[in-house]
């Protein structure tokens, strides 16, 4: 029981759990009127983004990279972005089809990774996937904050960044699919070789 408890309560995993736990508070604040609530929601989101940055760094520095952490980190990001996009769509700040594309991609990639794991190999995160997450978070951050701010229409800028995020989301999803297909083929060849069966020409 001790190892499981250690995996759950190390600092990087706790930061991921804090990120998940902050989601309901942000959703409540977004539905409250007034700029103060929007600022608080934006502040919470900013802190949540910092925990996303530091949990990975701490996991490597403290040598606390665990299976649970590898699950919690991406799942907490997906829950954070998906939940806020749904609310922003309801508030009229994000187009429904954009939210569907982003959430649909995450579901598809998660399914591919589960299938890859069942086949005995891993489809790792790449630079494009991490860039996609960063741009998504920037778009959501701009759409959360009160607008206008001085002469800047933050929600208009958020819409522009969201378009970029959707393009990166689709591109990275295609990249994951190609990587998955290639890895699946290599795994099949390896399995045949291990079984003493020649691979087809």
C-alpha cells in the first residue's frame, strides 16, 4: 500500500490534483457578473497554468516520474481546457464547432494511446502537442479575462488565438495518428518476428 500512497501524494501529482480541483471554482466565477469575478477566474487559470509547468519540472528534478503522474498531468490539462471551453461556448465567447474539434481531438488521441498501451507500445507527446496545449491555454486565458481592457479587445484577440489553436489541434491530431499507425505496424512486425513468422514483403 505504501508505494501507491507515495505515487498519489508526491508534490508533482498534488499539483495536477490542484489543477483539477480548481476547475469548479473557475466555472462558478465565469458565470458571475462583473469584472472582478472575471479577474479572479483569470488569476486562477494563470495559477493552474503555472502548476502545469512546474509539475513536470518537479517530477523530473525530484525523480518522481510515476505512472499515475503520467496519467494525471495530461488528463488535468484536458479537463481544464475542455471544461472552460464548454462554458465559454455557452457564454458566446467561443464557437461551438471549435470546442467540438478540440475536445474531439483529445478524445481520439486518448483512445489511440489506450489502444497503443494495450498493444504494448507508447505514443509519446511531441513538441507539436505541447505547443497546441500552450496556444489553447493562451486562447482560453484571453477569453476568460474581462474585455475590453483599455483599448484592447481581449476577447477578439482570444478568438484569433483560438483559430490558431484549432489549426494546431487538427495538425497535431493528424501527427499522432500517423505516429500511431507507424508504431502499430512496427509492433506487428516485431510480434511476427518474435513468433518466428517472416514479415510480408
